[in-house]
C-alpha cells in the first residue's frame, strides 16, 4: 500500500507537514463492563497498547437500572483482534467482544510554524510554535491547533525575560495567526506566520 506522508522538522527552519491518511484494516473493538475498579483501567489501557492497539478510549456510561459501567473502545489492526480480545477477556472477565469494521473519514493535514518574538526591555527572544492545519477537499484550512509542548516552551522563555502572558492567550494568538495566515500581535509579543516549505521523510498519523 502506498502511503503518502511527510515528517516534521524539529529545528528552527519553517516546516510543512503533509499527510494523506489512507484506509487500512483497522478494526474497532467494543467492550462494556460494570464491575471493574478504576485502578485497573490504566493497567488495561497500557496492556492493550503493548499488544498492538492503535488507540484506547474508556468512557463512563449509565446502563439499565441506573448502574454505572465503562465502555472500552479499542482501535487495532485486524490481525491483532484475537490477541486484544483475549487480553480484554482475561483482565475484564467479559464474555464477548464486539468487533466492527468502521468507515473512517480521513483529512489531510499539514504542520506549519509561527514565529513568536517577545521583548521586555532587553534583547528580543524568538521561538517557533508548530501548528497543525486540517485541510478540506479543496485544500482549504478547516481548523488549526497549536502544539501544546511548543506553547509551554515559549511561555517559559517569555516568563524568564518578564513578558507576562497566559497560556490561553498565547494559544489564541498563535492559532489566530495561523488561521488568518497573517502576522498578529499581543501586547509585546509579535507572531509571524511562516510559509516556507521544508520537505522531510514520510510519516503517518491517524
């Protein structure tokens, strides 16, 4: 299967990350249990991931007679279904596992960067924040999301020079800059949208 992917450059150069998510044989496993301790859930999640699950979600729900239960939603390769199901049965005591062949709607996305420059009475401090741009069928940007780790790193740098700003405000500034694809500012912080492309090895993310 030909999977067209692109990687992220983690240096200081502007980067573009394009990804085409192609359908594969990923299955959805569903199990509901109403007699499990909350302390067991992290163990089950870790065990599923170690056995080949691609993602695990645990949702609390209400079933008949107002009883509380947990729903385990597990994405995994078709060839790992028996292994994942067996682990669920051994840890949760379930008598069966529902397996679905889901239809996924995948969107291409790219990673761009926003350069932040802050000055608080001394030498300006610059840092880069990666932003994921989800694309529509015609290549239009549907939504943007700033990378949280980059935001926190930028915030720490700005705090050291006395440039006070909240994480929420900084996130809003970066995403507004990316969505509008134009430079913005907040107090003494300048945000510059970078459009240069840096091609990197291919990778894939669901």
